[in-house]
C-alpha cells in the first residue's frame, strides 16, 4: 500500500546564506494493507519529516513515495488533494483547526468532504467523541480552548472519522491518560483489521509494542547520525 | 410677416432633427443623440419638444399645445404663441382638429389618428439614470439589453411602499427591446402609448430624441405577482361627469372642499358642449377667455 | 476531467513595466487557488486579467462554459463576458462598496442578479433573497435596509450573498477579509469555507494574508515582481517553502 523508495531530502535556507541542510538520504520502506510500521530513532532523525513527505506536506528531493497508485513525490497538487480526501489520513502531533468551528464540525469534516450526509457525519462524530471521552457539553465549542489531551483526542477522532486505507499517526497517544490511550490503541487495531496500512511514531514503548508489527529506525537514513 | 425662418430654426438644423427623428422611428424607444440648439426659452421649459415640433411643422399644419392637459396654462399659451409668430400655423384647442400636438406630461383622452403627431416634452430621457448615474454604463445596458436594474427599482418600490409606487414616468418596454421613459405622464396614460398616431419625444437639455411609430407594442414593466395597473382618482369629473378621464384635484375653499375635474380641458369642454354635466358643473356656456 | 479554468501565459504590461507575466495554471471544479504576494507583486493585476476587468496583453483564459465547452474569455464578445459575469462567475471586491449598490436595499442587491436573468415574480425573488441573507448570517429583518446601515463585515457578507445567488461556479475574491476586524474575518472565512464546499465552488483568492490562504486555499501561487515564484499545495508551500522569497514571506509572519 505504501512504498517509499530511496527518498532523500535537503532544506535550502536562502535567507541564511543559502545553507543546505541534508536531513534524509536513501530512505526506503514498505507497508502492506493491515500492517502497522513504527518509525523510531532519536529526536531529529527525520521521523516526522518522512511522515510529512508521505503526506505531501514536504517536498521530496529525490526518490519515490507510492501510496496506492500515486507517487506523492511527483504527483500534481490536485492528485494529492484527492489522495488526502479518500485514501491517506494524517493525525499530526498538534491539532490545527479553523477558529470558531465546533468540535462536532471539526470531526465531521472528513466525512462531509467525501460526500457523507450531514446527519450521518455528525452521528459518526458523536460516536467517536463519546468513545474518546470528550464530554457532550464540549461538542458545540471550538476545540482551540481545550486542554492538550482533549485536543489530541479531537485530533484523533477527526483522523479516524473516515475509513482511510492508509493512515499516518504522529504520536497519537502522547498526552493521553491510560484509559484513553487504550481506546486509541483499540481504534488503531480496528483500522488494521479493516485493512488499513499504518505508519506511526510512538515514543511510548508499550504502545509501540502493542500494535506495531515492525519497526524502522530512521537514524540509518539521517546524514551525520548514521553510524 | 416675421423676420424668423419658418418655425424659428434654420433649415439645416431642421434637417438634422428630422434625420434624428427618422432614426428614432426606425429604432423604437432608442434614445438618439442630437445637437440641441439654443432656444429662446431656458432649459426645463420644453426646448426639446419645441425643437421637435419646429422640425415637423409645415405651413398647412394645425397645432395644439397642452401643459398637463390644459390648453390655457401660461406655458402652453407661450409656446402656442411662439409658433403662431414664427410659423404662422393655424392653432386649435380641439384635439380632433390638430395635426401636431405638443404636450407636457399628458396624453389627450381622445384617441389619436394615423394622421396625427404628438410631441412630448421630456426632462430626463434615461429611465435608468437614478439607479445608475454613469452615462457610459447606461448606454451599455441599453445596447446589451441588460435591464435587471429596472426591475430592481420596481422591487424597491414594492418593498418600501407595498406596491409599485411609481405614479408617473412609469418605465415601458418598446417592441420587446428598449426600455424607455415615456416622459412624466401619469401611469394612467401608459396604455395610450399604443396608438395610431406618431409619437416623438424631445429632451432639449439632455440632447436626446426618441420615437414610437404607430401601432408599436409598448408594455409597462411589472412583476408577475404585482401587475401594472393604470390607476386614477376614484372619482368622476365634477364638471362633466366623466368616469374615464384623468383628474386634477382642485381645492375650492378653506374648509377642505375639493373638486375633481378632467385634466384634459378639451375633453371636458367637448363633453360639456354635448350636454354632460357633473355634480359641480353648470350647463355649458361659451366661457370668456 | 476538463479543468474549469485554463490559464495560459497571461501577461499584462504597463509600458515597459511588468504588471504580471508568464502565468499559467489549471483550476478544477471545487478547487480553491490562493495568490499571495506583497503590494506590487502583480496579484491584483492578474486577478483582474482573469476576471475580465483588464485585457491582458498576452495569453488566454479558457473557461468551461455550460453550453460551449472551453472558451477563451479574453477573446469573447463583451455581451457574452458580461453575461458570464452575472451567472457563472462572481467577483467579491475588497471594499464592499465596489461590489454593492449602496442606495438599494439588501434584498434588492441580492435580487438584482436574479432579475437580470429574468426573474419576474416579486415574492419568489424576496424568498430567495431572505434565504441567501440567512446563509450569510444576516437577519431577515434587515432585508429592506440599505447597505449603508450595515457594518463592514455585514456589507462583505451581503456582497457574497449578492454574488452567489445565481449559483456561479467560479468566484474571484480580492482581499475578501481586508480591512475587517479579526473576529469578523474569522466568521467570514468560516462562511466562505462552508459555501465553497456546499456549492462545489472553485475560487481564486488574492490576499497578502497567509493565514487566510492556509484556511481557504487548496493550492497556492506566490508572486513577486509580476512573476509566479512558487506554486503548489498550500500547506506544502507554507511548511516547506523552496523559493527564497517564499521563505522570507513565511518567516516574516508574526505568530500569536
């Protein structure tokens, strides 16, 4: 489902004397449907960077990134937009929302964007929020004022609202208490069971062990850090 | 014998105006620009109508001049005398006997014939002017037949007054193409715009002439659910008893007493001569002038 | 799939000075394209060339018309272009005063485009006007008020209602939130996002505010000195800028 082949990335900072900073070299990986791969490595090893490149948020300097039939490294913006809507989900580390939109609408959005009726989308949103223990009285409020843990759970609800065939999870259990962490892990397992290919970053060893089938240490692809 | 050229204007000017008139007749309702001349009355006093009349008059014509339906107001009298002096044409107050009728703000009650010409005095020829001040833009709107704005005006009337409040200068669509301002005639007169006579409209200050040839379709603008209605005061003429003519309201004493009378003086006089008497009227006698 | 708008090599010169040059892109139904740049970058010139307000010196702007397929709007006759401007296209100006009739009621403003395409039933026009005012969150009891009695944010929302009432497929917006209070901006952006999604609109939005494009635009073009220096997915251009100027722009934005 996800095939990364020989991917490299450098940043060129034009306003700092055109300093070139290579951050990744020759990264490759494969994730099949129903599999969960964990990216590991010290901070700065490029885990989030690779995830963003797979999502199309960062450009790839060289190599290919296949998600299904689409090479994200080469695809036109339009194709990536379609991919993000129907195929590839991304739960980032921080919740980023349009101000003043209610929590229900935030979570329902991926469903609305794919043509689900408003009634069904909102119902799914309610179910997810209930499962993640977000109290009903918060549902009509904007999540921008919530605590870190609440925001993270809203983020996860949004990421899991639509059944993406491929999912990228960046620290999904950080800032969660044990009960909610268990819920999230269960949700990830359910996604695996329905055939989603998942790449995750988990600082939490236990979580990593619980749901990931394989691990990949990104340090070997980081110039300057590789042994 | 006068020192004036026939009907005051020189022959070249009359030709220019006649060419303009022909163009106006060929494109019913379209405002044709013309080189309006300095006339011996100020702008706002009928210079457009006077120039059109001057261009169409011939020595054999009989001229009638009315102002708000009356032959005997100051302005009607002035203009009539102007043409008597400069053209020497016969004049009349009887609509049926006139071959050219110059009018300010009314159409005579009596139907006009194919051999009659009616000349309207027009202050602002552009029906869209008060909503769109730019001349460039209104010309484009006419040429592209973009008349949505005209209905906006009517919409505003209904939303503010509960009905289309425009009582005079009610916009019309001519031969299904141009939207036209029929001059400040009361909307009661709009149906008469479909007639057998030739209609010419002259705006001197704005320098435009437009025309409606005989038997041309003239439709007053409206909404499907607010259809056009040619309304008048719900009274009969106090002098001649007519129910079907447009009425003037006259305050007769300082106790609020009022009489309604036909605005069209010739129509009223003709009816009274035939023996009709209204509630305030006395049987007809030849009036002192 | 046919693009809704196909822009090819558009250029506009003012004597020897470049207004904009070498601009090409395709826009598909439901896509929102943001054009950012600082003053003098050429973004407004470009927008006006695309929307038919200016005649470009070079290039073509092809629009997928309902009946005639892809047609070059630059070479279209003026009546056709004006008709397009009243039906399939919409233009939201920076200053509501440029996009509204200030001496006509809110209902009349919204109803005008309907009356321009021959709506002739007063009650129906009014019903549609009330519906649209509701969608832009203006109370129905303001329908007979003039825009002069509205706040800046309300005027802008009225402008949007006036433009969208005929169901256009492409909306051009020139700094739609410029000059509005921050909270009002947020509300307007919400509204625009919702309408774009519900109506499957395509939009081209010119702004100097990067936060607006992040919220509204799928794709982004960065302009400098009349040229497009970078283009791509909005989040990619803002998070991983390649061009020196884009990097400067992004790093200059104040974080709250």
